[in-house]
């Protein structure tokens, strides 16, 4: 089995859960899942059902997103604390620069530490006006992810991750300049990175090569989201300034009007991508679950039968 959780004997930051970077380094391949804080009790029940079902796959870690401007701050902290206390899973919390002063960010980081969460994905976040608008820093806040990475690492024994962009960040002057930004994140203290979702494996490997060329040697996990609804994915990629490749749209849209067939084709595409990524040396897979487990478990099952 290529995908497995790293043994629980991996070293841990003081007073917290195991270090994600150590877990990735110690395992044959990493597998991880991303969740978002639910809006209501029904959503919370769905989330915990997905968590319990995916826990059986023994992931390396699970991550919990953080709403823009701290809109889900309390739920994110409560959820990460619950995962640490009530499951065998290693939680990683997200944190953004949006809507927070330095003092507020220090308070959030302290809350994570108090909950025993020592793995943090440090992101600049989308501009307050929404994706594609001009960035405006909060008074006494931060402007760059590198600044947030430096802040988190300065406040304790945290393992910090960063975002990576297979097609380059939408605000980057070029993909080459974006690779240098990734190098700056590494130099600031990032120990691993996770990509935004993408649908061409060659985009991931191009990112890997660009980063290696400028001295980036931290593991970069490819972010995978299976297409279970084409309109949903098209909306999400449009918000991020991306497009779903035409060949992917063509494959899925052939089954328009048959939700089950659309879902099956989306899962097949994701499974093919994951096989290709692992075969060419990707350090693992990070699944964007949308708080549901079935599609991810089906992809995992397909990979298990393929790689043995």
C-alpha cells in the first residue's frame, strides 16, 4: 500500500500533536483531507460523519479551513480542538491575514496552541473585497503570507505550511516570479506546501520543477478535488481566477443530465490524476472533501487496487 499514515511514534512539537512535516517525511506517501467549519448543527453532524469514515483510512493529517476575516474563527478552533481530543487524527488549522491585526493574529495562534494544535497552514487569504480585487491590509495587519509564516514560527514550536499554485498565483507577474515567492515562504519557515486544486498533472510537475530550480526542497502536496458537480467546480475555479481544462469539461459534460454518471466520471478523472502524480514522485495527496467522504473513499479504494 503506497498510501498510509505515518507511525504514531513520529516526533511531536512540544505539548501538541505530531509535526506534519515529520509525518510526511516518515511515511511512504502522505494522504490528507481538508474540511471546513459547518454553518449549522446538520452540517456539523455531516462533518463528524465524514471525519469518522475517513479516520479509518489513517490519514497523515486533516486540515480545517479558516473563514475570511475570521468569520469561522471560533468554529475552526473548536473543531480542531475536538479533532485533537476525540479522534486519532492529527489536525492542522488554517490561518489568514485577512481582517486581523498582528495582536489578533497572536491571539488566534495562542488559541490554537492552547487547543494542542501545533500545525498551521499560513495563508495571506483572498482580498477583503473578494477574489480578483486589490489587496488592502488591515490596520496593523500583515500583507504577505511570508510575514504570517514568520509570525507563527516566532510564537512557538509550530510546524507551518504554505500554499502553492500549479499555474502560478493569480497576482504573480509570472510563474517564475511565483516560484521565488515559494522560496521566500520556505525561507520564512514553511516546512511543507499544499497546492490549490488543479486538473492537469503536468501543471503540478511544472510547479515542482520551477520550485526546485530556485532551491525549494520542502514537500509540495498536490490538492485534489473530485468533480461531483460540474457547475459547482466551474464556479469555484472561476472565483479563483482559473478555468477547468476543456478536455476535462468535455469528458464530464458528456454525461450532462445524469448526475450519477457525472460523478463517476469525475471520480475516474481524479483517480487517474492521483495515480499519475504518485507514479512520478508526488509526496502524497491532499483531498478537498467538502465535508463528505464518499468520493474520496472511492478514489482511495481505486488507488489501493491499482498500487497494491
